[in-house]
C-alpha cells in the first residue's frame, strides 16, 4: 500500500489525518462545512488526476513506470558462419545500452490565507480549484510534448535521459537494431530529429519510411501545429490528404474519407500506410511530429513517464505552514514526475525550416 513519502509530508498531506468531526464544526462564510468542502476537493482532484491518462493525444504517446532507468538492445553485426568439421564458430552476443528517466517535483500554491478562508464564497473557491486543475493539465501535456520535440538530453544526476535518435550527438554508442528486410543496417549517425524546408507529401513520405524501416507499421500519428493546419490539408502540396468523415455531410460516391475519430482532422495516405492527422495549439508553427502509437499507455509507445509511487499519477494537496485555524491555509499542490524517451526510433521530430532544427517552446 502506497504511503505519502517521508515523515514531514506524510504528516500534513490532505485529507489524511484531519479530524472529520472537527472539520464538520468549521463553517465557511457561505454556510457549508469544511468537511463538505474537503470531500468536494478530494473528489475533483481524483477526477483531474485520472483525466491525465485519458487524453487521447498524450495517452497515445506514453506509457508509465516507476523505474529509474531503461535498458534496450542496439544493433550489432552478428551472423552465422559456414560450418567446418574441426573448428568452432566465433562466439557472438547481443549488445545493450540505456539511459535514465528523470523525476522532478513541482509545487503550485493555492494562495488561501486565513482572512480569505474566513470570508470565502463557494464560487471563489471553485474558481481557484478550477485554475489549479487547468495548471495540472497544462504542465502534464507541456512536459510530455517538450520531451518529444527536445533535441538534446536531460541530465539526471551524472546520467542522461536521451532524446529521439539524434545522429549520435547525445550518445555515439547508440545504433538502432538492424532490420535487413526493411532497409538494412543503421549507423550511430541515424537521425530522428530533423528538418525539412516545406510541408510536402515527399517529406512526409521520407519520415513515414523512417518509421517503417524500424519495424513500425502504419497507421502512424502525425501531430502538427494548429497554425499550420491549412498547409497540411492543402492537397496541392500534401497530395495524400483525406478529410475526416462527418455524419452531418452527405458525400458523393467518389469522395475519399478518413475513418478516424473526432479528435483527428483527417489522414494522409503514404506509400507506407496512413498517417492520422491531429493538430495542437501547444506546438508552435513550423513544427510537426510523426510517431507510432500502439494504443493508450502501451509500453511500446515512444515516451515513458516516470512517477513516484508514493504520490501516484497527478498531484496531491498538501497543507501549508503555520496554520491558524483552517486546514487549507497556504495549501499547495504537489506532484512528482518526469518524461523520457522509451523507443528512440518510434518517433520523428521535425521542423519546417531551411536552417537547422531547434527545440521549440511548448505552450
């Protein structure tokens, strides 16, 4: 059974160890009790935490773990030899490498003072909680998308949390496993953080092949900036674009339609299969990503989120210091998680530029 960590946090985490009878005697200005308010906050927090893993964009990118490190196989030039009667073959083995997964704590103050709580109206408290839950969703999505599009490693102690395959910049020993039936062998210079000057069918074909040659099969997910939607739906340049079918539109017999969910814009057909097109306003213009999602929270997805099992996924509400009367005085939200790359060749981060790739700022 999970606890809430070391002694000082465990003593003050809400709602653990608060006296329900005492809370029932404490009334807010609006006329309801702290016991009722505490129950409402705890319920809302649990729902917000659960929603983090229900977002179709984020859940399709990640899996979750409590492990601090990853180890995975890399490509080596092994093989069979001709049999001879009086000699034995060379002994060969597989090779692995790995990297760390970060874990970072975050705080969010609620700003509830003793004077405010004495006179607080329910609508004010609800607005504060809603704002905090919005911040929770934002930091979760922001950190996950930042790791996908970040071109360099994150330091974890003296170790590293690696990006997608970056041509050997972060780790010159990493070589993708060989797939001769899909294009042969790879070198440490193999790159999945790249740039293309333009949004075209040809460039998307290149990156769809880049995923396919590592053993990933379509459908792929194409994530683009909301500001660039018109470029991706322009069939003059992106010839394979197909709009999503709508129940409100009657189509002709010759219309091509994408059978994708409501959270997608449509699809782009390529020589290597369909790419489901999704847009987000968090991604700045000129950036796009292509990746293989195996389903919500599947361990084969490109990214992995590490969390502290003592606190679980999402955040907990902690009491503040120097409480006079009310349990929520100076309360803070606390969460601890980090995002790393699980499969360094399951995604492509791309920038539409004539220059070099640079890491975007995710909203």
